[in-house]
C-alpha cells in the first residue's frame, strides 16, 4: 500500500506531468508559421520539422480547406464510399446535362479528395472540354471553359507543388482557348470577357493583367517546369524533354496567333525573338538525362558535346551525338530553332503580311490587289526557303504555302491567264499532290459557298 | 430538373388501395382461421370471428379523450427522454453549412442552399421519427408500464393511435421549427446575385406530338445519337415541328395580364458549325385548330438560349431568360397575303381554353430537341415561401408515415427489429422503388424482364452471360424461370404494401425555382400517408391484442 499522503501523491503527479510536458513540447510542438515548400521547417517541435522535411503534413501540400478536413473527419472512414457515390452521381448528371448540379457535385468530390490530382485533372477537363461543347452559344462555351480553368487554379492552390496541374492549366488556357473551333471568340473573350460583371475587361480570376491567352499559358507552363524540378515531384503526362518545351512552344503559339490575327509589327518581331530565345537559350540549355546516352543539352554545340562526353565516363562523343540526334528529332528541335529565328526577321514578317493581306483581299474579291500580294509573298517565301529548307519539315507551313498558291492560281484563272509552267515554291506543290487536291476541293467549296 | 407532368390519378389510386386492403385482410383472415383450426379445433373460426367483431368495435368506438391522454403521455415521455436533442445537431449543421456551400465562386446559384436545407431536415427528422416510434412501445412493455395502461379502460387501438398521435405532434413541432429556421437561413445565405432564383414558378404543361420533315404526324422526332433519349429532335428548315397543345387554360385569369408567358428549355444539335457566333434559331406558330388560324410569333425567329436556366451567366442579364412573352394583340401577315392582320390572343387564337404551339427550327442542317416539359405556359409566379413550405409539408408527411410504420412494427417485434424493419421499408421505398417499378412495368407489359428475375440474374452473373444471350434449355432453366415468375408475381402484389417514399421528396421542384404542384406532388404524398394509417392501425391493434405483454 502506498504510504504517501494524498497531497504528496498529487504533487508527484503534478511534477511528473510537468516533466513529461517538456519532451512532449520539444517533440510535438506545432509549427508557428507555415514554412515554404522546399525549405526546411524553421519552427515547431521535432515532429513538426520531420513532418515538413518528409512532406507528410497537409500544409506542406498546399492550402488546407477546413470544410474539406471536417467533412473527411465526419465521414468516419467512409470517404471512399462517399467519393464513389459522388463520382457516379456526377456521371449521371453529366449524362442528363444537368450542369449546375454537376458543378456542385464536383465541388463535393474535391472536398473529399482535395489531394488526389486525378480528381482535379479529370473534373477540370470535364468542365472545360466536355460540358463546354454541349452549349450552343459561344459565350456559354467560354463560360464553361473558364469554369474548368478556375477549377484547376483552385487545384493548384491546394496542391502547390503539383506540376501536372499547372501544366494542364496552361493547356486549357493555351490550346483550349487558342485552338478550338471558337478560338477567335475565345481569344477575344479572354481579354474582354462577355460577362457584364467584368465591364469589358478580362476576367481577373484567370487573367488579372489582361494578357493574351498563350502568354498566360506560358506562365503556367513555366511554373509547371519549376515545380517539376523539385525532387519530390513527378510528372507522368509525357516525356520530360517534350514536357519542358511547352513554355517556349506557347510563346511561338502566341507569335503565330497574333500573325493570324493580322498583327505584323514590332510586337510580332519581338514575340518571335523571345520565342527563339526561349527555345535556344532556355530550353536548349537544359540538361536532359537520356535513356542510354547520359546527360545531353538539346542545343549543344560540338564543343559542349565534347565537354559532356568528357564528364561522362560511360558515353563518348559519338554516343552523345547519336542520342542528341534522337532527342532533337523527337522534339523537332532544329526545326523550331530555325523557324523562330527566321520568323523573327523583319523580312519574314513582311512576307507573312503580304500573304495575309493577299488572302484577305482574295476573300473580299479584290482580285488585282490579291494577285499582286500573293505573288510577291510567294516569291519572298521562295527566297527565304532556299536559305532555310528545314522550314518545310512542318506540315502546317506546307499547307500554308499550298493555300497561297491555290488562291494565286485561282486569281490567274479569273484573269484569263493560264497556269505558269514554273512558279514560286513549285517543289512544295509537286511533292504533295494529294494535299493539293484536297485543299483545292476545300477552296472550291468555300468559293462556291460565296467565299 | 425533369418533371413528370402526368397528374396523380386519385380515383385509380383509391380503387387500388381498397383492393389491396381487401386482399391483405382476406389473406390475413385465411391464415388466422387455418391457425385457429390447428390450435383450437372446430371452435377456432368462431373464436376468430369474435376477435374480429371485438376488433371492429374497439376501432370504431375509440374515445378521443383517451387517445388524447395517451398522446399527451407519449409527448411528455419523449421530452423527458431528451429526444429533442437532435435540434443541437440541426443547429450545428446550419452553423457550419456555409463552409461547405459558399466558395469564392460568385456564380453559385441558390439551388445548393435550398437542396441542403431540405435534405438536412429530411435526414434529421427521419432517424428521430424512426427511433422514437420503434422503441416507445417495446420500452413500455419492458418497463411494464404498458401493463398498467391496458388494465385501465383504454382500448389497445387507442394505445396504438395515441402513440402515433403523440409522436406525430412532437415531429410536427420539430419539422415546423426546422422549416422556419431553414427558411430564414436560405434567405440570408443565398448570395445577392442569386436571390432572384428564390421564386416559385407555376408551369402549365401541355401534350407533345411531332411532325416529320414532310409535315406528316410522327410518334417522335429524330434521335441525334444522344445516349439520353429524353428529348426528340426536329430538323431545321423542313416541315418538321414539335407541337405542344395546352388545354384547360384559364383565359379569364390570363387575360387580366393582357399577355401570355411561354418558357422553354430546348436543346440544340448542330450537324455543321454554321455561324458560330449566331445561336440556332427557332420560331413558334400559334395555332387555333378549330378555325385554322396560324399566327407566327415572334414575327422574326428567336435565338434559342440553350441551358440558360442552368447557369448563373444569365443571372444578371434578363435578355437571356428563355421566356417568350406573347402580347394580347398579335399582328401578323397571313401566308400568301401582303397586308397585316391583328388578332386577339385570348379571343381568336386560344379556343375553348386550348392553345396549340408549333415549334420549328429555322436553320438548315441544325436540329432542335424538345421534350414535353421543355415548353410550358408560365402562370403568375408565387413566392418562394409557398413552394418551400410545401416541400416541408412533404417532409412532415414522410415523418408521420415513418411513425405510423414504426409504431405498428413495434406492436409485434422488439425495438431493434422494429427499427430494422421500418428502416428497410424506408430504404426500399426511397431508393429501390424506381428500380422495382421499372422491372414490374416491364414484366406487366411484356411478361418477361430483360436479364430475368432474381435467380436468372444471379445465374447470368456467375456464368458471366450477358442479358442478350438465351439461357441453355433444360430443367434448370425452366425451374429458374418458373421460380422467378412466381417471385415477380409476388412482387407485383407486394409493391402495393411498400410505401413509395419518393413522393415525399419535393426538393427538386423548390431547388429549381418551381412551385410544388398539387396534382403531381402534394396529392401523392398525402394519399400515401393516409393510405397506410388505417391498415397500420388495424394491424397494430390486432398484434398488440395478441401480444404477450408480460414478455420482455
């Protein structure tokens, strides 16, 4: 039997509690402030620091939504069941075109699974691509594309290091807005939203600075690339060399898009210059680990290749060159390097202007002016392509040339002149008979429909 | 939301109820007579007869005073047991609901707020009603307090009915308080931009028929390949049309406004891109079938505002609301004539309360999809409170039915079993009912069910045989099909004794800004609850009569 008095026992208990509080505090004290991802935890107990170091805490992943945390707690382990039911419900609502409820169900799903990247990617895509195309009005389609983008942005807030989410956000802003059937309207709305709430300005939730969609996309691709470098981040969207090319490609898309919009000035020249810089001096300088040839740089010169081989005991220069060639072909590196260089030259921009104006006048049935501009543009192109034959490696360029040639021939026929035996860019014409035939048919249809 | 505009047939329901009641009483009587013969010999049927007579007397001669006394005691007992603590959960839910519903997204419509409140009330009331009603009588029997009650001049029918009434009054107060709090919460929480969605639209639906591209009457329009075949499509710039016939329009009431509002939610299907910035166009033709008068309205085709009622983008722009307002005086140019004419909508176009609206798609190569509920005459709106409290009424009806079923179950089984039994009925009536109805409808129409009954389905699942493949011939198949057939016939009978709890959920109407219709929603819910009170009372009375009250 304990001989201590009740009071003494209580004192012993009290001191024991205090003694135990010290190691508990040292070990388990929570972090006082949220440290930045990638940096060691600066405050809190040992466990808090370890949690941060090994990225086990919720806060290290991104914003913590109290509603989400509460819901998961209240479900008492039934989160999986609830999540499955909600996914089924969302699918049914999509089938029955019940968009507003689908959006709410999606909200519930992300409350349950805020760290599951596939949820953000799948449902964001669903809203931006599948729901938007169901609407007839272009404004409605844009509204749902924005919903998808905003959904992805919330995903990036809650998963700060999720490189794939940033990449997909960039794709929605870039390719979805810029390459859909409605790209003209989407690109316009991106800078001047049709929602009266924004009073003719851009929706500041997705485009606070009122920039071009491709430039905003480039920003997100850049963030995706930054995050991809973090040691604990993986991306499984595509091969790494392709993945990291997206910021530069987005810059090129921007330059192409403003040309298609009819802008041929200093801005266009600078856009292509930046694209060339991004492609060759940023992307081309990056280290890529190949599957068999060690590390390479896509824009490596012979000297750099030799230096890389010297640093790599397993691969000689020949091996490095072999692997560099493979990866350059995969990314089409030399083509885009040459293309961005040529396109940034004022002569090329002027040539583009002539062809653009020529086509526009053709559709306005101003035959004489169109003929002059198309002929001049094609002659200029001939001179440029003789110096840079690599530019014909891309189908898009070939189609552009054939389209100009077809219009020029059409104008000649109207003027009562026969097709000349030789003409500018004749080799492109002769090498693609099937494409010529197909494009000719399309042009004839368009002309017979009244242009 | 996609309503079933077919009104509830009260007469048919009453006949079906009477038939089911008679069949159930007949079966119960036959079973009891057979049992009495085996227990008491030839005097058994006489004993049964006396019990039935006594039962009828006990039910007919019930004293309202004694019922009131039992109900009052039940109420006091429930309050003493602090059953009202569920209110704390309710308050907590509403305190934190804003976390889950509001977001940075300013486009959030009123719908999730309304759905949340009505769903929360329903799922809080349901378990309380279930537990209260299923555990009351067994607890009394266990505590022997019921033994004291039945020695008083109180009939057992009065005990059963008194219990039901007591719990019902408690639930009534609970539903009323929750309903009021919920209403205030909705009106305060719904964002300013969505406040206009708090209305109760009153639609009047018509009948829908179609014309094909040659102008001949057709059973349906064209299927454009949509998996969901809710809508049928009419081809643009042909004679194809969707014809809506609205009957029994109250022209006296409508003509007071000097206009008629038609609201639509058509769907568009494009076979070619066309002018991407221009919406597909449609045109109405108002037809008087008697006089042959045809008035195109609007005079120029209108752009179809697809899904405009489903997204907040349209919230701030009234021009996007999918409403066509037809004025009383209509000016039009008849076909083949040069001069215009003016007609009166209510005098010349609407004949005998009937208005026919032909809907055509104007653009060639494009299609317009329509279902019966896609065009309706919008009668004057009611306030949101009207629709909301009707939905609360539905929850109240459900709570009363659960109490009736629970109290009845507790007269012949113990508390846990009664709870399980009642919960199973609620669950079946709530979730499996549509599936069961679909299967039985198919069985009644064709005599077979795709994929077979329970045994055949099990066989197909185990052998991984799809529903299109014939079962192999032989004894086993015949046996399976024979048993399945009997089970489906049994289910046909049984479906009438499983209450259809889907009638009580009126949330979709209110959440989508519609009034709860009397014919389609209110009447079925009231009829369902009333239909179970008498049979449950009879069953509860006889079960309690024959129950050994000394048993614990």
